[in-house]
């Protein structure tokens, strides 16, 4: 996102996931949080709005990711609620998670 950063646009990520890190070669949560909090991240903020899907979603990890970036975390246990949660995330991304 930062490679395409445009200060005249809304620069955010909406991530829908179960929040499980199953990639043995991938970043750990601590490594990811470190990357999200670099000096460049402060200069080019990209809030990440996480949507945890299903009862097994790692809401603790998703909450940390969102908090580190100025975003917001959501939990969706019932697929019928996905639409309203997604719409709220889209609205929140336009005001930096504080509307």
C-alpha cells in the first residue's frame, strides 16, 4: 500500500480473514507489528481494518494489527452479519476509524 500511497486519497486496507497464520515461512505476529510501526509507517499511515471471520478467528491478533495501524477490528461469527460489518469498515476507513 505504501508503494502506491496517495495523500489525496483514502489509503487503507480492509482485510477479511480467519486471522490464522498457517504459513510456516511467514512473518510472526511480532514481526508484522514491527513492520507496521516503522518510521515510514508513521509518515505514510495506512490503517488496516480487520474482519475476523468465523468462530475460530484470532481476534487478539487482528485487534493488535488494527490498533498498530490506527484501524479497527471486527468479529463476524454469523455470515449474515458480514454485510453490515463490511459497510461499517468502509465508512470507518474514510475517517480513520473515529467516526
